[in-house]
């Protein structure tokens, strides 16, 4: 998924690698990379609503709980574009749960 989304968005992989421990660079291509990941995971719909519950089954129980908390705390944060919405929603998660956040 990473390779395909990098190719689709043109994001420099250094920004993806910098996403550890709560650091999420605000780069336009990274915003669209987050959207690409969400689209491929099936967690964002055509209206731009993010639903992390669709991937809860992929997580350990503790990660599932963290994502449930993030979903409750953040919901979907709508921006001007779908890329903005994906990024802002994930940024909320990163801000609230930095040790658990990292882009694949």
C-alpha cells in the first residue's frame, strides 16, 4: 500500500518516516498520502467521513481500544479537500496518541 500511495501522491518517503512519535509534517503530498491510505483501507467514504471501526479487527486489543478512543475524541475533522480531511483527522489521532501513531 505504501509504494502505491507514494507513487500516486509523489510524497517524499522521508516525510512518512518522520511520522513517528507524534510528528506529522504538514506537507500537501503527505495530506494526500494519508487519504490514499484511508481509501485503500476502506475507512473513508465518498462524503469524507472517516470510520476507523472498519479496521479494528486488524489491531491488538490495546490498539483497538486506542483507536476507539481516538474515534470518540476526534471523529472526522473536515477540511477543504478530501486530502485535508484525511490529514486533519489523522493529525488529531497523532496529537492525542503520539506513541501509537505512525504512518505505514
